[in-house]
C-alpha cells in the first residue's frame, strides 16, 4: 500500500503532466488526490516544493531500479543495454513521468529550479561516473579500442539515451513501445557504429 506522501506525489505528477506547471494550483492536485488542500501542506511547503519532490521521486525511482540490475562485472555493452532498457521501461510505463522532464526544459518555470537542476545533475553525474569508470576498465582490458576517450564515449552514450527518451515522448501515449528492441537498436549503434 502506498503512503499518503507518495499518493500526493503520484497525483501531482499526473496533474503537472496533464496541465503543465504554471496552470495548476494546489487545489487541482488536492482534487486529483481526493484529499483536502490542507493535507498537502502537512507534506509540502508549496507548489514548488511539491514539484521538486515529484521530480526527485522519479529520479530516485529510476536510480534505484538501475542500481538493482547493474552488475559491475557485466560485459560493458550488456550493462549499457540494461541502463537503457530500465530508463525506457520506466518512462514507457509511466508516460506522465516523462512529461515531467519536458516541463524542466524551461529553468524559469520553478522558483527553486536551481536546486532542482543541481539535484538532478548530481544523480546523473553519479551514474555517468560509474559508466565512464567501467568504460575505462574495458579499454584497459582491450574490450574497447585504446584510442576511444572514455569521457567522450560516456557523453555519446548519454546523448543517445536522452535522444531515445525524447523519441519515446513523441510516441502516442497509448502506443506501447518495445523497450528491449529499442535499447538493442541503440546499443548496437554504440557498439558497432555505422559500418557495414
């Protein structure tokens, strides 16, 4: 059973996704959650605080799921595939989560957006460092070419992951995406390039 704070966050995510950040009020979120507006204030200071906590809820869920399945001894491309698939799975099953990230493209929307961007960057940086260190290990082992810059390869992987996530956002919400096939397709390009 989900607790009240999580229920409020999940309700808020739906409302933020459906109506956007600026158009909604705490009354809208309370209505979606079927709670009194005063109940929201027991958990959150204001709409900005609720938005911040909603986004971090998504980021933390994504991070926790990745940590569960990432095996540091996995073959590098299998590990990258798992990261890709988890992100696509989570956003495919929870399209409103994905919509939240596109609200974030305008840093002027939320008063505490600096804090929010810093928190997201911190979580992303942890994963990027992990990926880059694994790439360095694979270069030393000879599994990846010696002339490949690990930072550059990490940036390429991250860029491709973000692009795939944006492509998912462009799909109609009722259309289910085979995240395994999509992840395989992108990882194949990262692994083999465009050579025939």
